[in-house]
């Protein structure tokens, strides 16, 4: 679902998301990595927005994407384990 920004530009939104990601720890960083990749995939933000927000070159951004994907994968694994634990408790 596309986001609708009322009081900020896409670049401002991306910078705020970057700041939250940089200050996040552990699973919160993984959740935010997933959120960043989801916004990219949905077209809510662009690679150009991310390049500007992170002040990176295209090559640096490619390396960053690999790190973001690794953290997003950890988030998916955490959610799957949490769902499995919730289902076991219902038995």
C-alpha cells in the first residue's frame, strides 16, 4: 500500500527513517531494515531518495542493501519463530 505524505517530502521521510534505523538496536534495527526494503519495493521511496538520505554512491548503496536484506531476513525468522510459539501455546 502506498504511503501518503502530508507534511514532509519523500526525501525527508527517508532521512527520518534512516535516523531511526541508525539509532535502533537489535530486533528494532531488523524491523526497520524490513520496513526500508518494503518501502523501496512498493515504490514509496526511490533508490535516489536513499542515496541522498544516506549520502552514498550507487556502489556503497549496493553494499548497504545486502546488509539491510540480512537484517530483514532476521526479522522474518524472528516473526516466524514468534508465530510458531504462539501457535504452540494454543494447542
